[in-house]
């Protein structure tokens, strides 16, 4: 279940337990949506303390191409994903 808070924080929860929080960075329907996550509770999510995930939709022939990118691993000092 996703729960929304007024400061653009979303909480992914299982029952009453918060599993992961994330903050919406950009939302431009129907083109892009991005959010930051993996930051410590109470910290503002910024480059260096969180990962940035971006979804982009582009027309492709008679369909749509979805591109998903996730950046920020090296800025956090990670050699690989540690989630």
C-alpha cells in the first residue's frame, strides 16, 4: 500500500510497517515521472544521499517505449546496488 504525506513523501507500507519512503521529484503526465528514495528517514532526499529513479514515455511507431533509469549509486559510495 502507498500512503501520501503533504510534503510529497510517499511511504510504501506493509500493514503498519513502513518499508520504504520516497519523494516525488517530477511528474509530467504522460511523459515523465521521477522520484528519490533510499535516503534516511528525516533527511531531505538530494543527490548524494538517495537514488533517483526516472520513468520516461516516448511514442514509438504504433506503441510507446518506457525507459526507466536509476542513478546515484556511485554518489552514495556504492559499487553495486545494496538494497
